[in-house]
C-alpha cells in the first residue's frame, strides 16, 4: 500500500479530521443536559421555598379532619380539638425527625385560632375564617410587594437560590421574572376567597369545608408550576456575597 508524504495513509488522515456532525451532537447533548439540570434546580428551589408536598399536606389535612369529625359528631368542639390535635402531631413529628417546622408551626397557629373562634362562637364556619382572612391578606401583600419592586416571591426564593437580593439591582431579568411570578400568585390564590367567602356568609359549612380542602393543594401546585416555568426563562441567579443585606 502506498503512503502519503510523512508516512500517513489517506485513511489515517481522514480519521484525524474533526467530525462536524459529532461535534454538533456533543454540543446538543451538553446543552440538553444543562437545560435539564437548570430545570431540576428551579423546580427544587420552588418546592423547597414553599415547603414541598409535605408542607402543603400539613396545612390541608387539619381542615379535612375538622369537616369529617363535624359531620360525624355534629359538635364544633370535637371537630376543633381533632384538627388542632393533628396539627400539633405534625409539629411533634417534624421535631422528632429534626426537620424544619416553619410550615407546620404556621399550620398549627392558624388551626389554633380557627379552633378557638369556632368554639367561642359555636359556629363551625368560623373555623375557616382565619384561613380566609389570611388568604386575602396574603394576596394583598403579594400585590403591594410587586408594586414597590420587592416582589415577595423573590424575597422568598432569593435565600434558597443563594442570590439573596442581588436580583433587585444587579439582575433586572430576575427582578422581572419574580415580579411576574408574584402577580401570577395573586391571580391564582385570589380565586380561593372569591369562591369560599360567599359560602362562609351563607353558613354553608359542609360545602365550605370540602371546597376549602379541595382548593388547598391544587392552586398551590399550579402557582408553583407557573413560578417554575417563569424562572426557567429567567437569567441565572447572581450569587450574593455573605455580607449582603437588603437595601432600597
């Protein structure tokens, strides 16, 4: 077999040439892997900030126990104590496992107020009043935070992502994304009081209780999904220095 100058065959020279198709394929695979990692990171961030499925269950099940117990006993105190006991059990279980108790404590606090009001007035629908008022206040707080350029979703997610508050001044794309996500939460979570308050004022305890449970987790999951989708299209976070503090 004849050799090319320098002692290399034509086949060897062909093998030494870069393969454009292979290079493009590797780049596409790397980009797909990067996007998948970014997608997972964004999803994990949102779930962690809002307590995940466990946090939502902790805040939803006491309401279910209340309405079930009330339908069985027709006694407000029995239903209130059953719901309060379950909330307290959630806190104890998290403490025993050394897990974060932020969302469990929030749940037991709301249940305790609702239980006290319902037992004090003897009206079962008042068990749900603190949650309804909190929902309205939460939506107002979200809206105000977006208007003053301190979107609450960014305030909550910033510490989780490690960016803290760099998105306010150094990352306008993230500020826009957090503002958009905050308005999405206002619209999604604002549906609940619009549906539930008429039932409260008409004393329709059963429908109020069951709908309160049904509207517990699904709207949260929807709002979290929308937030995740918005963050996927946002610029990556700029990590904050350890000494950074929020400022105007």
